[in-house]
C-alpha cells in the first residue's frame, strides 16, 4: 500500500468528517435559534394579547355620603335649607368660596342660591385629607370601560324585581330595594340627556353612553336629583339620592337599559349582584399616609 496516498486519503476523509459535523452543528444551532425565535414570538404575541385584553380596564372610585364628585371636583351635595349652617359657614367649613360654588353650579352672580335646591360645595385639599384620615374614603375597584356597574352599593340592598311581565304589563328594568337616601351612581361614563320628574318614574335621570354602542341608562324613583341635562358624568359618580317618588310600593331604584328606545335586559350588561357583599368587588379604599 502507498503510505503517502493512504495518509492523503485519511486527511481528506477527516476534513470531510469535520466539515460534515460542522454543518450539522450549524443546522442544530439554526434549529435552536428558530425554535427560540418561535417561542419568543409566541410569548410576545401572548403578552401583546394580554396587554390588549386589559386595555379597557379602569379604576373606578364610587362616590359615597362623604366624598362626592361633580364637574371633576370632589365635594358634597347639600340642600342649604336642610342644614343648620349658613352659606358662609359652609364656605368656611369646606375651604371654598361663594364665587367657586356659583361657578360650579352654574348660578349667575345676580342669581340667588336657593335654600330648597341641592348645591355642590367643593372641598379644599385639607378637608379631603381629613376625611381620608377618618377612613371615609371612597371604594376603588376595576371595571371594563365597555361594561356597566350596578347603580348603588350592594350593602343594604337587594334585587326585588327583574325584567319581564308583571301585573299584566312589561316591567322594563330591575328594581333594587334600598334605604331612602342611598347614593345612586352612574353605571358608566356618559352625558345626562334628561333629569326631571316624569309621571310614574317619579324623579328620574337618563344618561347616554356613546362609548357603549350608544345605549341609555335610566334611574328612577329618586328623592333628590343632583345632575342636570348636558352634564358629563363619570362611572361611579353620584347622580341622585334614592327614594319613593312616582308609582312605587316602597323605596327602591328602578334601573333600565335601552338602545334606540328598545328595552334591553340590564343584567346582560352588569356583573352578578352579590347581595352578601358590602361592595362591588372593591380592590382598595381611598387612604392617605399620615
């Protein structure tokens, strides 16, 4: 055997084997990179989907008897003739002024602040802070901006009648029994299209919700109305105090959902009513660090 030829063949085969193994290693690395790329892309798509899915979630503060909102200001609705303090005392107490109260309530300088009508008094920062220190802050919870919330707290309330036939007529919404004077809140962001006394509905408010396919919500049988036609309201903002006005058999809130005046089932737009809970799945409460 020719030794030189044998050695040359061996070197050639060794070089071929190295090149083959290198090529296989390159393919495996490419395969791993491809798999990692696919996994990475899948994770990115998943995270993007999760982010998209949460796009509509928002934190909602629910007005209570201590802290309420109007025209994006925190304060309280008061009927001046029903409290002992004078207007001047109220301005001083809440850290506001007559001018600020007039501007917020749309009362002209020459107009009189009526003792028999509800007036919104804004708080200054110090008064709000003291309320939070007294644990009187509003409940906070998450909600989808495209969905409704119940028009009052679950505490001390219960659903007594639902959509359907009742007394040989259509009952066009849900009735929620609650104590007189309970805080009635907006089920979603919207615009007040009407706020007045209306026959069997008694004192009622109607909101339009352009961001939820243009549906309307109605809140009836109230004892006191706070908002007026044209007001923009936020989800969780106080609209009225519940009552027993109109055709009723007891104090409650009658709540309707309509689309182009077609009656819809409100409970198709609402989370389950948890009568044994004190709030609407609250995740926190307004507090302040001392």
